[in-house]
């Protein structure tokens, strides 16, 4: 890339010219120098030496804003580094994808190839549009989460009762060894699109997608059941996707900076590892919750041992009418009471 174009794009993307060292930023913002260093690192940005002139007026303003939020009590000073780390982690991924998308567009457009002026104009025109879209999406999600917190005011926002689910593509590791990058990218895009649509349609929320796996949460057991069953069914009907297996558990979940933690999350992960292709496994608590719905059958499996759980007894979730025994949720309740003990020939392993 032409050096003049590189400087122009950098000034545009950084919203100004580099003209301050980190110590000068700290002085102009009126905050301790060590604090600015911690924030810079937490944001996932390359560490700058004290005499490196790499900061702009926008950096000074950003530090001002963080300091004002702490002073106003809206942000705990002890948490500001953790917040910065979470913001940096999520936005760095978004920025990487957008940069790849932009340069792919430039490389695929013969009219732009080698035309530095047009490339500069393109970035200059696209950047505000990206900012507007991101701001719109952020506000919509903020409104949705705020409304949800208001309707569950009796629960602490950091710890609440939810259904946690993992869904992953079976045989993904083997597939990566036999397909090229383009084919692998197409499969991942197809899986992400399918999972995103189904989870959104049933009022769930994607926590994160990790290659072949999606982690989601849901407030209502019936919505979670529909997400899991529909995802398994649709993937099974799609010749271009591997089968999907799902594990879900219900209970108290710790939410922290957009991620979820706790025993329920671990249990859902273990259930996923036990599930066979095209099946959905649930824990006892979620099985009991679904026992009152006529749309589902939950059939108990024998106890098994996995890492962290010596006697884990999952249930196989199906739509009503597809199981061989009692209708509705009665099967799972009967199994829990010991009224029906499946023998080896009748298990759904």
C-alpha cells in the first residue's frame, strides 16, 4: 500500500493524527499514568513505550469518558480494567472481520486496484455507515436486555435462572482434514446462519460461537426445547451440514461481561459430549420443567460418569409421539421415580 494512503487511512480510522505519548495522554486527561497503561493493555492493544507518539485527541477523550463514568459511580474503578478487557475482546473480533471484508471487496474490484484515491474515498464513505449500523444494533440489544432485567427485578442481573444449551456439529474435526478452506468456511457460515435464526426466533440469546459449537441461553424451558429440537432437525435435513447434537441444563447461571459461568454451563457441556448425532440431552431439572408440556417426551437414560460428574443421569428430549413409551413428560417423571428402568436393549445411547 502507498505510504501516503496508509497515513490517510490511519488518520481517518483513528479519528485524528498521532501526536501524544501515553504519559502526555495521562497528563491531559488528568488520570494516573499507570491507569492508562492498564486500560491500554486491557483493550488488547499493543503496549506502547512511554516515549512512543501513538495517541490522538480521541484517545485523550476516551480516557476522560472512562474517568467520568467512574467518578459518577456508573463504573466501579475496580472493574474498569475488566470492562475494558471485555470490550476489547469483542470489538477486536468485529474489527478483524470488517477489515477482512473491506480488503476482500477492494481486491475483488478491478476499478479499485491500484487506485489509491478511490480506496481512500471508499473507506471514508463506508466508515460512518458502519458506525451507524453498529450503534443501531447496540441500542436495540441494550433495549432488549434492559426490558428483560426490568421484568426479572427479583433476580440479581449477574446470577439468574436460565436454560443453557450447547449445540455442536458432529465429526467437525474429521471434516477439517478432508475439505479445503473455502468448503469449511461455507459449512461454518451455514451452521452459524441456521443457529442464529432458530435461536432468535425462539427468544434465545447466543452467548458465543466457537467454530463448530454454539453456546446459547434461554429464559423459558419450552423455548429452549424448540431451539434444540429444531436445530437438530434442520441440520439433519440439510445435506450440506453434519448432524448436530445438543446438551441443555437449567438452573442458576452467573453472567459476566457477556459470558456465562457456573455448574449449569459445565453440565450442559458434559451432556453435549454424551449426546449422539441428531439427539438432544437434558438434565434432571430441565426434564422436570418440560414434564408439564404435552409437546415433548423426555426419556431417562441410565446413569453415567463424565468428568466432574460421577452419576450423571440425562434425559433424551423428543417431540411427543416420536418416543416409544409414555406420552408427554410422564416418561421422565416415571423414570425418576424408578417406575420404569430401561434395560440395555431399550436404551437410547
